[in-house]
């Protein structure tokens, strides 16, 4: 039997799908009982995969068994309740099921004609995002891989519009001889903002920096005089402290000057959907574009970034593609709002989560993350740890000592398997950063993690004697 015949036979039966289902359920059922980070044995066992490419086809069931036996234990338990490292949300159960279905559909979604269902649900999600985030009704959405790409798209639209303001077509003329546009950003801007500025050829050395306060918020009074050549980049959710910039006053000044404001809200923009925390985003509707990620706070699967933009013309012209084979229609053609042509139907998973939760459920999810964060901070304080930030959303910064002590502390926690947190720098201080962003996290998970912090501190103090 050749490989084509073999694949036809496999398509006719469900053995591989049933086995994948079995292994997936097994993985989920054990997630809370295993180490958050893989054990040394699990990592060592990854050597199983070291081999030359086989010349003959593999047995599909054995392949799945091998992946589960050696791959599953070497994964990080982010779908459990005690991962607090990067801002990695959990995964709402229905979204996992929908992800399986969408993968089975295997849709390529640049155009309405290539996937009518995706085009429809992108349109629905666009409207729902306007509603739940309180954005203007002329806001359009582009569904991209993550917030890094969403930032890139937002700044690309800004670049197009600002050069148009200066009577320069950046698409056709490029940068040679171009007038200068100005970039104003917070000193605590996320690294992905700097990356997008570099990729777009705007140059990080050209940034005019806004001073920040003790919580990492941009200080509005440090805003320079603006004009229609200015791109102002603000932040909804400082990656360390979780703080929010003063949107209302800065957006008002930018609007009067004809400047463009982009808000990087990878995880924090969702605060607008919370009845308890919406005040944090007051005035953000005055911006021109926003970037946000579905997986970070809303707990969709990965590959769910969203760019939101009020200037449809600027966005579509910045990301325009053409080809004799491209069949644009009268319905939504999603590639007009993204850099990619070929891409997966990621909006279906976003639709599923938003439909499942509803506006009240979204608010409850976000409020619960904040509640668990406050619990975490209070229990850490009670255990003698120093909290450096105000708990406004879902981020905690703690100080445990100099860099050597911090690193020893982190290594002990990470190797314990009880929970996982990472390090950072906060105003030149070595700190530990905690991100509470999974719906799975319970009050017991928090208390168990605090106990791991206490044990780590005892270990460090003992080791330094």
C-alpha cells in the first residue's frame, strides 16, 4: 500500500481521531496533579525525538502514542490554575472543542468566497467587540495571530494616515525624501511596540519618550506639543504593574492636534468589558486604533490577536494586496484588514467564547481574575513579602532581594513544580512578576502557590547562611 492509499484508508476510519481524543482527555484530567513545569526526567525524555527523517511512512497511531507519552509530560501546564509567568490565559472548554472542529474544517480565510462562515463570524465578532469594549460603531477589526501583529497593523495604519496628512504616499514613494513623522511613547512601552516601530522602518531612536509615574503610567503633563504628524502610543495594562495610562486627557489633546493614538491593550483592554474595572479604560474610545489578544484575558486558544481601527481606509490601504486571482466580493473579505492572505479561521474560536460567555460572563471572568489577584497579593503580604505595585488589574510585582537572591528564589519555585512565575525589572530593581490570567485558577491554587513562595524564601535564606 502506498502512502496515498494509506491516507485514504485512514480518512475512512476514525482511529486516529479517537486516539487523539482519548489522549487529550487524559491530559486534561491530569493537569492539576502534575508539575506546572516539566520534570527533569520529562525534559531528558525529549531525546526520543532526536532522529533522522525516516524514509518510510510512520504508523499514525504509534505516532500519536509517542507524542502523548513523551510530548505531553514535557509541556508546560498552562491550562492548569498555577501558571503565572507570561500573560498566558487558560482555555475555556468550549473553545477547545470549537478549535477541534475548526481544524477539521481546515478553512483558508482571506476572502468571503474561500470561507463564508468565517467571514460571517468575523463580522459578528467585530460588532460584538465594539459593544463589549465600548468602541465607536465605525471601528473595524482585523483578526491576526497575536497582539504583536495587531500592534504592527495598528501602527501601519497610523503610518499611512500620518503620511497622507503630510501629502506623502508612503506605499508608492517609500521613505526616500519623505517628511518626518513623530513617535511619542511611554518609557514603559512593551517590547512588541518597539519591535513594530523597527519593522515599519520608523526607527526606535526617533521615539520621544513620555515619563511615567511610580506605577508605570504615562504622565500626561510630559506630553509634547502635538500636530498631525504625531503617533502617540499608550498602554492599557502595564506588563509589570498592570497600570493604565491616562487615556482621556491624552486622547483629547491628540484629537485637537490631528495626531493618531494607538492603545496597546494586549490583556488590559478587556477591562472595558468589566462592570467593576471599566473605569480603568475611561477615555480610550478617543483613540484611533487598539490592539488586544483573545487568549490573554478572554481565555480563547492561542493565535487570536485582534486589531481594532476607526480608520478603515488607512488600515486597508496600509495592508492592501492585489492579484489577478483574488476574487473580492460584496461581503467581508478579511484579508483587507490583515497582513496575511492565507490564515486559519481564528475568529470562529473568538466568536464561540464570546457567545458562550455573553457580556455578563465576560465581565464575571475578568472580575474573577482581579479577585484572585487581590487574594494573591494579600496572602503574600501576610506572609511578609513586599508588593511594589497597586493591584489595579491582574498583575503583581514583588521584591525579594538582589538579583542573585531573586534568581535563586525563582529557580526554586520553578523547579518545585508547584507554580511558575518569572522575573522582570522594575525601575532597575530585580523583581518577580505574577500574572493571574487563567479562568481555571481557584482560591486554593492561589494559597498553594503562596505556600510555594514561602518555601522558596526559607530555602534561599537557608542557602545564604
